[in-house]
C-alpha cells in the first residue's frame, strides 16, 4: 500500500549510489531484494517505480526484484525450513521458539550502469 | 486538554543523515566491478534505512526521558480508540500517559481521547495523499509538542491498517494489535506480518460473541500458529470485561522500563 513511498526511497538511494565518474552514464538496472514477509507487492512496486522515474535520470531503468523466501530456524532443534503458509511453528519439533532468518528483506543490492551516455529524456 | 492537530512534516531524505548505518562506501571504486562494458555498483542498503535510523533516534530519546512507548495497531473499526479511552481511564493517573493518534482525516479520535485528560496529538496524513502508516519521522516531529519529562507512557494509535504499519519501526518498546471478533477468525493467517511483529493481541468486542457465529478458539489458535506464545487478551472495550489482565501486562512493561 505504501509502494509509492518505497519507490521514492529506492530512487533516492540509487541516485546517491552513482559514482561521480559515472554521473553521465546510463543506469540500466536497480537490483532489489524483497522478502516474502515484507508488506510489498512486487508488481505494484514496479509500477510505482516506473511512475516516479518518468522524465528523470532514471527513466526506463529496470527494477529487478529478487523475491526471498521466508526461512526459519528453530531455536530448540536448529531445524531450518522454508515457511510457505501462515504457520510459524517448527516443522520438526513443533516448537514455537523460531527465528525468521530470511524473508523480511527490502534491500537495494546493487545498481548496474552501462558505458553509454544517458539517453535523451522523453 | 486541548487537542493538537499535526500534519505530516516533509519526508526525510537519505541525505539528511550524515552517516549512513552501513559502512559500504557508495563511491568506493573497489565496490564497482566492470564486466562487458557495464559497471555493477554494490549498494547493499535497506530501503527503509532512513526510517530505521530515525526510529533508533526516537528510541534513544524515549530511553533518556524514561518513557515507555506502545504502538497500537489494527484494521479500521476494530475498537482501538474505545479500548484506549477505557484503558486510559483505568491506568491514569497512576501511569502518566500521552497519546499520539494517526488518521488520514479528522480529529474525531483525538477529541474522544482528550476526555481522559491525557495530552493528545492528532496526526493527519492526508497532506501527501493519505499515508497508510505512521513513520518514525512523523513521530519524531509530533513528540516535539509533548513534554516527555512529565509522562511515563506514550501510546501511539497507528493508522487503521493491518498491513503497512507492521513494516515501520517508530522507536516503540512494544506493539499490540487489536483484532475484533467481527473481523473473521482467519485474519492472523491473512496478515501474518502484523501478528508476527506484535507482542500481544487484544481480541476485542467479546460482548458480541453471543450474536455471532464466531469461533473464538479457532481465532486464538490461528493467532498462536502465526505467533506461538504471544499473549492473547480477550476483552470487551464496551463492558471492560477481561481488561485487568491486559492492564496488568501493560503496567508491568511500563514499570520494568521505568525502574530498570
């Protein structure tokens, strides 16, 4: 529901990450990791990203979203498994004392910049 | 107490923070690798790190001032405000409490809460299209209007929404979700993040159970499937049935922070 705000934050971090010597070059891709347990819908986020980058230096940049599964580890028996449904008890020993080790990501991993100049906006 | 109306301040920008939490230097040439005419610049930053940094600053400020902060969340209409009004009436003046209440529009909730005598700050998020949650920078600005030296407990009544508020740390000490028995037993399974992120559930409107086909045991077991061992307090904010265990839980948390 707050994908527009998230898209704006992504733009800001991506712009901030462009090295000074590549300021004139074309950004091709922004690589993002989104955990399945984050409150983000990837399709909505892509749509919002396209809207907020329109007629900017990042217009047309591809937002590459890697979805990260929800992985848990049991504190009792150390069993690790991927959580598919809304059941957060250990699949091995039924303990409720578990840690979520992946699935909450909302991280910008990297940006890819081509050697060519920024195409004309519009 | 007069109600203070507060509108969304400007959005914080990453550049407002001098030192990013992560030590990855963005312009470090070592992190830029070149392959087939393209440069891959490693970034490795949380998208919400501006919020997280601000939440950390809020948390530090609340610790220094000795204020316990409770973030109350729920879907719209679950009875957050009524629960809070009744809660304030029973814990004050023993626990000196202030409230920040977030809504997209209107000061109705703040008007209801102000009757308690607690200082109330209403945040309206409509200025930027009606945000679906309260973020840390909004709390930071709103707290400027409160005298933190005179309160023990700050309750933040978040925007009614079971999705987004769960994602945003505001610097709180504990989170509770209010779920009413008119909402369906499977809500915790549909909104697992919210129920994972909270420390207790208030199962509200139990006075309506005789009139509903609601399976309360199923609701409780669904909550415990999503978040095993989380306390579930069955309450009626209308009759105040079941309030004492919830209030005792809250009093203990506030006491533990203040006397630590």
